[in-house]
């Protein structure tokens, strides 16, 4: 069998495995509300879906393009406040407002990204952090438009005609439906030529440019796409909770999003879901989490980077593969 045929066979096996995983996940999510009736628990899984959308986009930028952003909570906040202002203050219907806001946030990311993405490493991290500071300050101080520290209330629910997504079960199907669409889009993207270009960019920007990858355009495109993901999640957040406040879009939220990417696995689309789920649920498992939240988050980040730098999902899969290989060797030797 030639190398080309082996590569094609490996690709189709991987594609079928991915399709099976997506089908299983879809079935589990479809049946989950039939088993779990507690509105609080359903609310937590809905929050995981919103966070997962942001993390999927951020992982494309951090994990696949090899860049760093400490400011994605700003795009998350722009999406949330944009939908709130567009529907309540201006009076637009929610669905067109979400699309319009996502386009505007993408435009903001393009304008910001052109100069900022010329930087790299900690300079890029500081620039995105500064952008988050600016947006958070605007949300906090522009009382007439954003409501200031009191927040923005009265945001309408999403719906179609008289059918409204106004219960946790209905929101579950809406939010996870959008999350699955973002998951499929991300999986297709990383398997495409664009994804291979991003992988080359993450490995060595100079080498990628030598291979013909337009590195500047690739970085800007994935930055804009990740901002649109964050905007979409922010709009869903606003319409689900009917209220937004600046506290949800500060630098600590940006740090949490990066931790979700790192814990799940940089460069792992499936890891994005796992990281979002673990970090969102952690306060429910650790009683003293509210008091020592920053300590716990920092400790998890350090431990993962020290012992499983590729993330928990990839690390655990590798460990399982190693144990299986060792077991086969032991069996063959006996």
C-alpha cells in the first residue's frame, strides 16, 4: 500500500470516528433533558454551552494559530451589550440584532487585529489585555448607554413568533444546537487547507511563510472568526439571562477562558468542550471555590502545564494509548 493510500485511509477512518463522536454527543444532548429535570442543573449545562462557543473560537486562535489573547471577554461583552442595546434601546428583533452585532464585532476585531497582530508573544498578550481593559471601562462608565455598574436589564428572550426560548429545557436545545454547529464548523476548518496553514503558523511563522502561507492574513482571519464566536456567545448569554453587567466581561473572565483552552487542550477541538465543562462546573464541586477561586484556577493551570502541557483530553488519550501498547508488548512477550 502506497503512502498516499495510507494517508487517505487514515483520513477517512479519522473522519468516520469524528462523525461517530458527533452523533453520540448529539444523541446524549438530545436525551439529557428527558433524564435531568432539575432546572438548576440544566442551567449549568446551558452555561457550559455558552462558554464552549467562546472557547472553541479562542482555541482556534491560541491552539491552532499559536497566538495568545487575554482579551476575548471584551468580544464576549460586546456581543452581549450589542444585542441588549440593539433590541431594547433601538428596538430591533433579536435574531437580526444578533447577526448585525456579530458582523460589527467581527469588524471591530478586524480593525484591532490589523495593528495588534503585528506583535507576538507577551507583547500581543499585553495588547489584547489592554483592549479588554478599555472595553470593560466603557461598559462600566458609559452609564447612559450600558447602565454602568448596575448593568442592563429587560433583554427579550429569543423565539419564533409566540414560541419563546424561555425555559431551561428549551434553552438547552437552542444553546447546544448552536454549540454543535460551531463544533462542526471548527472541525471542518482545522481539517481544511486553512487549518493546515494555521498548524504551520503555530509551528514556525517564518517556515510557514516560506511554504507560502500568508501568515498575516491567516492570523487576522482566525482572530476575527474567534471574535465572532465570542460575540455569538455573548448575544446568547444576554438573551438567555435577560440581564448583563460589566462584571461578566472583565479580565478575570478572559483569564478563565484561556484556562479552559489550556486545561481542555490547546489545539484540541474536543478539548474545548471538556475545558469549558470542567472550569464551569468546578465551583459546584469545590465548596470553598468562591473564596479561593483565583488560587484554584491558578493551581489547576500550573499543574496542567507542568504534567499535561498538551491538555487533559490529549494527555489522557496518550496515557491510554501508552498503557494499551505496553499491555500488547507484555502479552506478546508472554
